[in-house]
C-alpha cells in the first residue's frame, strides 16, 4: 500500500493522526509527516485515516 497526502490541500486537522497514529504524525505544530509505504498490517487504519480526512487529502494506492 502506498500513501500520498496532498499537503497543499491538508489543513492540519489531524484526523488522520487520530485514525492512524502509527502512520501519520505531526512534526512541530502543523507539519504533517507520514509513512509513504506503511506496513500492510496498518492498512485498515490507513483506510480509516483516508476516510476521516475532511478535505480528502489522503490518497491510497496499491503497490502490487
Ligand atoms: S486529516 Fe487530512 S487535513 Fe487533517 S492532517 Fe490529515 S491529511 Fe491533513
């Protein structure tokens, strides 16, 4: 699974961080960091994060 966040669209609401804290995190006040290719075991929470993002900034792709 691949994760792409459109950081121009991201408003730092943090919903993805709440939904998948193992994959998304803030560095500093509002700089979002995330694992671009998270472990497959994180897939359910990453999907929840994508759904939770109020501005639809989280895009998921399959890498196989
Ligand atoms: S939920 Fe969406 S807008 Fe909020 S920090 Fe995550 S990617 Fe950004």
